[in-house]
């Protein structure tokens, strides 16, 4: 058990050294910022509710798609866990700052950065579930393109399908936990129905897919550049040796 943990830790260190720092930084920042922006609803109707997180959630899934294609689903999932841990640390620091007493009234500021514990819990579980689904589904779809796995058709197919399904489960798990489990208890009986959760999740995933379609050419360009420059070869060789 101890040997396995050490091996996993060495593998993770090599992975974080292999993934370009720009992608790691953008992905981690997007997860943290998405959590903050999710506190504001920018549109709401009987069929759909959209929070500010939609403006940056596409970046999280774009980064996961890139890392999955270049390093595999386990690597993308490890990076997702790293981003989640960073987000939890940031939220803890925000909470500490929010409860520090001051002479000036910072009630509005403290309310925003202090957050709500069950919303954080719901969003964390939802993102972890969606990351697992997105990463392994993306990889599985890519396996179907045996003749040209690195082609544009293969990339957009695996990215679009995995993003839509992954985003759906992200939205649904969050909505179900927040508005069907916790809100009725802690928000004076306020709740969503199952149909509302499903409808909002489908429509939200559709909007997020549009963002993915718009920015996916950039992701494909990044992957071509990585292939040309041999980015991540050391990590892939290690994984190939372990699989052999």
C-alpha cells in the first residue's frame, strides 16, 4: 500500500511538471472563479436558471479535454482533483477573511466571499462527478477513431459529446443537491422539482456546449502545438512502460 502511494505521488509530480504551467494555471483559476461567479444568477425563468459561472465553465472543460487527449483520463482527473483542492483552500481563506471583525461594515463583501457551505459542497461533488464522466467519456470516444485519432473530426466529436454530457451532470448534480436536498432544509422550504432540475441542466449544458464549439478550435491548435514540440513525452513514456 505504501509503495503504491509513493508510486502514485511520483506519477502525479511528473504529471504536474509535464503539463504546461499555463494550462494548469488557467484550469485552476477557472474552477476557483467559477465557484465565485456561481453565487450570482444572471438569468432565471420557469425553465432555466443561469449563474455567472457559465461565463468561464467552458474554460474548465476545454482544459480537461486538452489534457485528456494529451495525457489520458487519469491525468485529467488528477488535475481536476488538484483544482478542487485549490478551490477548497481559497474558499477556506475567503471564509476566514469574512469572519474577521472590522470597524467598517463589510457585510455585503463578507456574504459574497464567505459563501454557503452546502452550495460549496454541492458544487464540489458536482464538478468531481462531471470531471470523471467528461474525461473517461472523452477518452473512450477518441478510441473509436482508429484511422485518424489526432484529426480534427476526432477532436471535436470527443470534445462536444463529452462536454455536453459532462456539463449536464455537473448542472444536474449541483441543482439536485442544492435545491432538492439542502435548500428545503436551510432556505425555509424553497425547492426545485425534479423536472426543473433536469430541464435547467439540459438547457444549461446546451449553452455551455455552444461556448465549447466557439473555443474548441483554440484547443485543437494547442494540441497540435504540443504534438509538434513533444510536450509530455516523458510522462507518456512512463505510462507506456507501466502498461507494458
